[in-house]
């Protein structure tokens, strides 16, 4: 099928292959050729190429988000493959960033992947986030979640957040004008009180569901379509197959988005409770 007659007179740079590849987007009024062009011109930074990052990278790439940044310092392990669906058996031992890039290259030649084979930290975060249109927080630990929240807010970039635990997940979207992650969770749990996937296990399909919610939010933000999951946190219980939504508000005393916010992350320790100020706990990574 051809969209040429419909597109006559429009100055778009979508070529014939792109008109075909994205045809099911293009026929949607809410996306259309302009929306697809917007996605192709857009960039998304995915922090973490694990269980949540895998479906995020997969669907953003399929949707034609033109530049996808992937931050991860891990290599693929065989125990990842039960849920991290962009990595394959042959990738075991390879950096996850390289495996993610190879996956995207096979899927969609329109997409450029920028790899950051590093752990997002206080020293590199602002530079990495700079220039991206949206950040997807697909990390697996509290220090990184607070760091992503803070750096993205200071840069005015929205964040699609997601987290998983055994059979449960949560998602929320942090828009520049809305409440932030610190408004929802002012302090991280004490290090060691929330075990990670390796300790507790996780249902393999769970991050697929939550990651797809995050990818949906990222695409909506890039299209400026629909209503973002802002000021609302979505809780998902796979065992009961229930979704609950809880509203939350901006905290006027929030150090990042409140009435008297910090202007840099200089004074924040991303360890322990991730609090702003001098009372940070011992340097224990919650990962
Ligand atoms: Zn806040």
C-alpha cells in the first residue's frame, strides 16, 4: 500500500521504506507522518540494559526513535536471559551495551545507538543526560534512581520511571513541571533492607510489562500526545493481575523540585538514603 497520495504536498523526509515500516503509526491521527518524523528526530536515554531496559530498547527502536542512548556497565550473564530479551545466548560475556546496539541494528537501520559502557554516577550523569529528549530509568538500585531524578530535573528532561520486585512493579512519569521521584519517595530504604533480583528472584515476564509501560510513556512524551503518568504512580501486581493507581503531589519542601531547590547535585551523596545534605549514610550501594 502507498501513502503517497495522502502525503502529497507535505514536506516530509520519510522515504518509501520508512512510509512502509511505520505505516501503522502513520495512519493513526495521533501520530501521523509528522509524529513519526518527530520520533525519528528524537532521542531517548535508557539507563540500564537489563530486565526493564530490554523491552524499552526493543520498542523504542521498533518505533523509530532516532537516537537511543544505552547506559550500562555490566556484561550479559546466562541468568539474565530469562527476562532480558534483547540479549541472546551468544552474547553471554559481552557488554550489555554492545549486545543492545547489535539488537537494534538488526531491528531497525533508522536508529542510532549511543553506548555508555559505564555506571551512571555523580561525575558523569549530567554530561550523559545532556541533549536527550527523555530519560527512561530502567536501573535496579536506589542511588541511580535518585541520581537520574535529580540530574534530569535540573536539565529539564522528563523521566519515565519503572521498578520491579518479584511479582510486582511500579511506574510513574516525572515531567519537568510535575512532582519528582523525591516527592514520591523522600528517602531510599536503608541499604540492605530491599534485596535485589539475584537474592529474591523475579518472574521473567514482569519487567516486560513494566518496561512496556515505560516505553509507552516515553513515546507519548516524544509525541506530546495523551496524558503522562505524572503525579500518579501505577502499581502492578502480576499474581493478582491488578493495576492500582495512587496520586501524589509536589512536596513544597522537596530539595529538587520544591520552592527552594538546589541548583546542582554537588552536595548530594548518592549512597545509602540518597538524602540531600550532609547526613548521607555509609557508602553502601543498594544494588
Ligand atoms: Zn520533588
